[in-house]
C-alpha cells in the first residue's frame, strides 16, 4: 500500500519517492478517527511501540515494530475510537519484492523466523537458496516481517491483490 508521490523537487530531478499509506491500529474504522483527540494514550500504552501519532492521529509504523493485537491501545483510549473492538488481522497482507535476498542468490529467512503466524514459508529452488512464499490466508498483516528484512523487500499490500513470485 505505497503510493508514488511526486514532489516538485523530485519532479525536477526526474525521480519519485514512496510515501507509506497510513495504517490505523486494529479496530479503528476510518469514520471513528473523527473522535480521536490525539492525546497519545494509545502510543504510550503500546507494548511494542508500533503506534505513533501523525497529524494527531494514530498510525502504525511497521518499520519500527509489529502489532501483536494485544488491545492495550483500545483499552486505554479515552474516546470512542475503538468502537469495533480490536481485530485479529488487518485488511492487508505483506508482499515480497524481487529485491528479496533469496531472489538474488543469498540465503536469508529472517521474515520467516519473525512471522508469528507462520505465513511466510520457503520452498526449495534448484541451484539456489530457498525462495519465500506467502500464505495469504494465514497472514494477519502484523508487520513482524517488515522491520527484520535486511533488504527492505517486505511491504504491505491490499489483501485482494495476488502476490506473484519469481
């Protein structure tokens, strides 16, 4: 779920950069964000530190940590932002880019080791290291695999998108 942002400076340089889409903590509907006062209680009580405030609204930073769906954010929120309760999965899955180290001939299984749902598995490849394979049905979208990837090859993608591997 990244979108290409073309700033004036990057346009003149001929380049683009990615801006990560804002991912809300689990259990917050888009319309419920209107009730958020930006108090930061969810940030304060998040045990993994994945929640941060951007423009006084809670967003998840998967580059920093993962979401364990513990519910501490909802429990300590003084506003009716988490009216839907804490969900056990997100509306996104992860996608593994072609820059993934095994696709470059380097053995790495950091994402598999970090995945609490065991949604990333590695299949044998003749003449090379095992290649990652996402089991989308098992992926909760927690982001545990994103921060541990040494190549930055793991990102979020809409759940409806089929991910193809090389």
